[in-house]
């Protein structure tokens, strides 16, 4: 299995057509090539070294080993390959992953905050990855009504409307041809984590500024959203112009965490349908075609917008949702209830979660029948039982790459 063939698909694959019903598109690959004419060769060489290490990591995770440190290093190395031209750092983090995979026993991550900033992710270097790990810990502690032992002072950088706006707007814009870095992943991760913390009043004991929730919603709608497409996404400097992208994942995160309370749902649905055949993140498709993770984003958007659009748009969405379910059950779900691992997944554990999440968002687990259909989906109860047994067994066998967080979330969706 070639797990990293599409780790930099957005960069290496053939360019997507420049327009789909008027939705702008930015060719990230071409921008990196302008930054460094030898970029494609450098990236392929980096992938040749990283890919076999990721295959080792995924195989061991599938067998039930807890490899949280290696998972953090590997995730960061893959991000560097896909979003930067920092070849020296790519080589260093690849070497770090090799060393960690050879370590016996693997590095055990202490379940305490590290350093004065109070992060838990001791094997990550990049701040937005550390924030993602912290978010999971804040949620876990919040469920117990507990505050983190160390006050996360780094959150103060977001705890003011002006600072929050400046941070998000700054992450939105990348000059790839000038600097060799695409900030799109950092934008996606940071916006989704910070907005959830603010909206959920987490972490326990941390005082967000009065009125910040309302300011956050205003920033998202007025400063970050493209009114022409209804979508959210990165912006790219291209000579003397700036191109606004329609980003499926960023849009999914915003509309989901705002629980669908966003403007212009007909335009959002139209844009989502229009970018179906484009390459992720400006479309639904991976280099290998459809994958559960990206289709889950689409299905979740459709579900949130179902009651906010007309019958014609609902009919179009219903056709796509049925096609998603038919495809994932036929092509990605095995007889034992395991979802196929692809190069788009960051871990075996995440592959199982996103398979389950797609089934749930597309309505397979709805009472009686999917919300978009007049008839039950064949063997929905049997599929649910098979997948539940498999995820339960995987969680029991080992904690997975994230301590079992994705397995537990999958079981919640399955109605454990």
C-alpha cells in the first residue's frame, strides 16, 4: 500500500480546471514551482524517504500499538511535505520519525502539560498541531468539570476581538511563490479549534472576554467569508492580485461549529455541488478519487443546509448522498467492519472514524430511513452492528494514535 502517494496531491497532481460555474480556483502546485523550479523533484525525493516510514507506522497502529509520539512526528512531516518547500526541515522530521519507530519501547508521552505555555503535545513542533492536541485535552477535562493545571496563557493571543481578527485574517493569506509556505492547513486547524473553544467556554477556568462569541461570529461572516461563493477558505497572493479559494474543509468546520447559523445557504449548496469534481481542498476529490474524509465534509454541509434550501437543491443533494453511501459501503467497508486506510488518512484510527462519520452524516443511522429518502437504506441495522463491533474491538486492543479519541467519537456516532 502506498500510503503517501497523495500526501502532496494538491501540489503534485495535474491542475484543476480554472472555473466551475464561476467559482475561483488557485493552482497551488504552480505557485510552488514558481518559488522553486526544482520543487517537484525535491518533493518526490522527500516522499520516497517518508512513505515507507509512514507505512510502518500505520501497520503498527492497525495492530493496536500506541505510538502517539511517532504519530505526531509523522503527521507533522506529512504536513511539511504538502504545505511547505522547507526541505531541510522535512529531512529532519523524517529522520526524527525513523528514530522514533526504531526506539524500543516507543516514547511514552507524559499526560501532563509541558513547558511554560502548557501544551501536551511534546512530539509536535508546530503550534497549530499543539493546539489541536490541547483542544482534545481541554474537552476531556471539561467533561469532568476540571481546569487544566497550567493556565494556557497562549490563548490570550485570541482573547480580544481585534487580536482574534488579526490572527485569523493573517492566516488566510499565503504568498507561496514568494515564501514557499501555504498557510491553508494552519488556517483550517486554528480557526476550527479556537472557535470551538470560544463557543464552548473551554477550557474550564479560562475567562474569554465578554462578547467574544458575538465578535467571533461577526469576524467569520464579515471578514473571512467570500460573499460571491458563500464559502470560507484561504487567499493566495498571485502577482498583483489575490485569489480567494472556496475551501471545502474550512467551510465545513465553520458551518458545523456555528450549527448551520450562517448566511446564504442556497449559495453554499450551489458552490458545494459545483466543486464536486475538483481536487481537494477546493473540491471533493483526492488524487485517487473519492475518500470518506472529504465526502463526510460534503455530507455534513448538506445535512445542515437541508431545511434551508428549495426542493430542486434538495433533490440534487439527495442524489449525491445516495451515491456517497453506495460507494463507501461497496468500496471502503470490509466484511469485518473495517474501513479501508488511504493515503488521505493521517492514521488507521482516523480512517475508521471518518468512515463512520460519513455514514452518520449521510443518514444511514437515522431512525427508520435516511432524512433525505422516502425509504429505508438496505441493511442499515446490520451495517451499524458490524461496524460497532469492529470499532469496539479496535479500542479494546489498543488506544490508537490519539489515545482512542477517534474510536470513542466513532462509537458515539454509532450510538454505543
